[in-house]
């Protein structure tokens, strides 16, 4: 499946979910805040996962450097990787968290 068709499928699924949830009594601004929280959590989770992957690769950095600034560079790189993965559709964690947050707010 190509990236474009995957992105289109995710967009259609999110639109269908929004239609189903549209009947609730939660305001649009609150829904946006919940979505942002779910997205932020997924990004944080991905950062933790990527940190583990990069720390397992040893002391040598991405480009062979192992100097005093390598840890700072690695943390910035991991943060960017997590943000890019999250913005490009993520791993599906954000949608599940958002759905549960809505259930908690409504019920």
C-alpha cells in the first residue's frame, strides 16, 4: 500500500470517527485540545522508543562522532524523528487515546 493511499485511508477513518462523535456535547475547542493532548502523548511515547533504539546503538553517534555534544545532538535528533513520525500519521496511538479521552469526557 502506498503512503498516499495509507494517508487517504487514515483521513477517511478520522472523518468517519468525527462524524460519529459529532453528536456529543463536547465543544469544538475542547475536542481540539483533546486531540492535541493525544498527539503530544504519542510524540512523547515515540521519543521514548527512539531513545531506547539510539542508546542501544552504543556511544558512537550517527555520523561517527562521540564527543561531548553527542548526547545533546542525539536527543534533538530523536525529538525530530518522533515529531516527523507523529505528523505523518504516527503509529495509531493518538487516535486510540483521543477516543478514550472523549469517552471519559462524555461519560
